[in-house]
């Protein structure tokens, strides 16, 4: 295999490496994150037990993912929501487009799963206007970039650049102090929430028995998105299903300290079916103050296949807290180029199933397998082991860089990777 | 067998060919300790670690089989390595490939720690503040954290300090996993994440480590004296300060 597949992704990695602006954004975020997380975990000694329980919950859930999918579909239908199972990204996009239609105003809260299926461009191509309302997502949507962190999608954009982006949006100079930047987004998006025809959210965890979606956030935008428009569509990967409400609550307690260094996020919304009232003559009417319709798209897109791999299935336990990214030495220097649609070591595994294999095959060579991610992961997910396994899968399919192939040849012929001639004794 | 009482000092490609000071100092120290050891000279070869790390399983298998036959047929049952990569590969990955543990493998820091009593009286003071860098393959992967530190502390007058992130949370030097060959630019930037602010915060003038790859890469990052553990102990023994 020639090495042309390497070049574009290699360029992207080196571009990131050489960009002081993005490095600055990440460095500031890492410093703030690690201090906050250490503080939060210091106040949560019970987390040691909790995260072990969550690991067991995830192990159990992934081993019966099929069954939980069936149960979730039934329970959502029971509460008058409309469930869908999308086998792949294309099917998920078709489902969304048929629900949304055309000429609609759509507001979204952050959902990496929606990025995974390239939802925004599909909805826009169908003639809709889509606004991201999570501040970070809003920033990168305006900048026409892709997210670079699963919790903080615009982590690589320092405040000075955000100010430039917002100045362009408003056609006037915007101060680069962070509170006024937040104010700009708040003012701009306010009426979009109430005028939107459709709100799209993800879900961090779903309780299969009750069909309840748990949406965790700090900004309050997901509440608006899931509540103000007449139609709410949620998308979530089938690995997010757990058996019961109390299982889901354990996940909810584990995520925030690792995701953003807080004891609990500002808002946890639980959504079980569309809004309803029976206040007049005990007759149920849907769409009282909240949405009249709730659609839930459960996405497979490689997850069933992942669950069959005895080593890579561990990636399905991932809570997407993003903690391992902030703690990853390679992510620190190459940021959002370290992966494809997901990032870091765990992201390489996710991207291998849901993104561009070629990009993964290049980025994986930037992983030192140092194992720090496993050490900081609340679920102790063995990322380096998975990365090594994935690397050998890719290598056996021909993805071996010229450098690594040379090294191997040198070892076989000369007895060392450098190709130095040694006199035998 | 003939070599039964003897240890085999497996220098590893990096110490044997690129960071020769590490292998030479280690041999000098082993000599001072009167250790009964051999090396395989120019016939040593590669342990296969980089092949495993870069997904080249078949090549790694054949190297593991070749090395096992070579070492076992010479009759060695104890192998000591300088490189944590060789240590991890030979002690925890060869047994999987071969189906049994072909010989005992220890890292030089463990070997020296066991013979620390014989070193104790010989070490001269080194007046310096030093910080120990945990190599990922030795620390997180193999759980060896304390032996190197105990050995450094044996040197009189040394002030051993710690990085904020140490032991299981230690930062990676950036060289491992084939990154140094695939992306040297990334490897050195990752090393600078150690030799920059984290090093300054310790106030140390020397980084002691016990991996030739970490040593090489931290030196590439520049601006700091990096020394391998046996090199450091030899410097103290010889009292060249
Ligand atoms: S692998 Fe672990 S630390 Fe990383 S995002 Fe997933 S749950 Fe969080």
C-alpha cells in the first residue's frame, strides 16, 4: 500500500501542533478542568464506590443491549412517544428529515451523536435553518468548524477569537471578556428557542424500563430546546440504555465531576413522553406547555458490531465524560485532530466504527499508549489495550506507515529498528 | 546448564546503539557490583516491542520466538533490561506468545534495588535537586514506581522531589508507541509539556529516568540535564562531582 492515505490527516495533525491559538485555548481549559475535577473528587469520596457500580451497570447493559433496545422502544411507545431504531447514519438522517420536513426553524442542544450522523447538513440540505444553542457548539457552527472536544466542542477557540466571530455575526465590535461573550449568545438565541418548530437534543443516559431520557447540561439551553418547540426529537446511541431509573441516576451522579469538575450539573432534565394534561374532564391532551410530539431515535451505527468484539466492546461503556481527553498528553498538543468524529484514544475506537477509517489509521500513530487515560477514567476503561488491538487490526488491513514498515524490515534484517549495521560477535 | 548462575544483561536497541552511555554505565555499575553477567554483544537483536506497539503482530511473534530460542539455548534463566519496553515485552508479552514464561525478566531498577546493600557504602554525595520521571512502560504498565526512587534517595545529599503528576498519574514523555518514528514533531512537543512548566515548578536541575526512550526524548525537548538511573548511581559511586 502506498502512503498517500497518510498525507491529508498528517497535515491536519501538524497544523494543530503548530497553531499557538488553539494550544492556548486547550491549555487554559486543561488548567481549569483539572483544578475543578480534583476539587470535586476531593469532596466526593463516595465516588470510588459509585464509579465501580456504574462500571457493572454498563457491563450488564452492553451484554444485553438488544433486549434493552426492545424494552426502550416499548416503554417510549407506552408513554405516547414515537421510538425509532436507526441501523446506520443514513437511516437516522432519513428519519430526522421525514419528521422535520422542510422550511422549519430547528434549535439543537449539544449532541455528539447528532454530529456522528452529520445531522445538521442533512437538515439544512432539506431546506431548514438549524441553530446550535450550546455556547461551544454555537461558536463552532458560526466558525464553520467541527467540534474538537466531546464536552467542550470549542475548547480550542480562545476568547479573543470568539469575540472576532461574534463581531462578525452582529456587525459590530464585541468585547473579548468572557461574560459579555456569553451575553451575546444569550441575547441572540433567546427568541430562536420560542419560535423554533423543532427542538433536537441528545440524551446522556436512558432508562429502558420507563423510557426516560436523561439530559445533563449546565447552560439551560437543552431545557429550552426540549421544552419550548412543539416537537422534540432526541437522538441517542443504543449504548446509553441502562435497565432502570436508579441505574440511570448513578450514571448521572458519576458524569458531572469527571465531565466538568462539578458535584452535579446545573440541570438534569428527565423526559418521559410528550407533554400532557388531563385537567379538563380527565381527558388527556398532548402538548400542554411542552412539546406535543416526542420522537426518540435510537442509533446503532456500528454499536452492535462493536459489542461483538471481545476487546473493543469496552468502548461502549464510555460515558463520554471527556475527562481522558483533558488528561491526554497528545490531545494537549494536537487537540481535535487526534481522532476523527470522536477524539483521543477512546475516540479512535469510536471513530473506527462510526467515522473515517483512514483518518483513524493515521491519528492512531500519534498515540503513545501511555495509559494515562485508563488511569483517570471513572470506569477504568482500558483504552491503550483497545488502541493497540485496533492498531493491529488496521495494520493487518495494510495501514502501516512507511516509517513503521521500515522499522520492521530493519529489525528483521539488521536486528534493530534503526537499520544500523552491527558486527556479530 | 552452563549459564545457569549468570544473568543476561539485555541492553536493548536504544541503549546499545543510540544512547550508548546508558548501556556502558550500566555495565560499569554491574562490574563494580561484581555481578556475574553477560551481554549478547552484536548478536542481541530487538525485543520486538516496537513491532507490538505498531500493530505488526506477525513480525513481533517471530522475533519473540527467535529471542526465546536464542536466550534459552544459551542457558540463561535471568534477563535484566535497561529498557522498560523490553522489560514489559519480554516479561508480560512473550509468555502470551510463547505459551509459557521462558525466563525471569527484571528491570535494571529492580535488580539494583535488590543489591542496594552492596552499593550503600560506595555512594558519594551529589548535591543536587533531582526529579524522577516515571516511564509509562515501567510505571503505569508494570507497576514499578518505588525502586528507582529508593535508589536515588540512597545517594547522599540528593534532594529528590516529585512532579505534581507522578507515579500512576505521571505525564508521558511522548516517545512511546511508535510516535517518535511516526511523528517526531508531536513526540518532542509532548516532552516539552514536561520540561516546561511542570519541571520549573519542581525547581529540579536534573531529571533522572530509567528508560532510554524517555531519556532521548526529554533531551530532544532540551534545556535540562537528563540522566538514566544507573548512570546517576555510577556518577555517585565514582564520586566525579
Ligand atoms: S473513556 Fe472514560 S474518561 Fe474517557 S470519555 Fe469515556 S468514560 Fe470518560
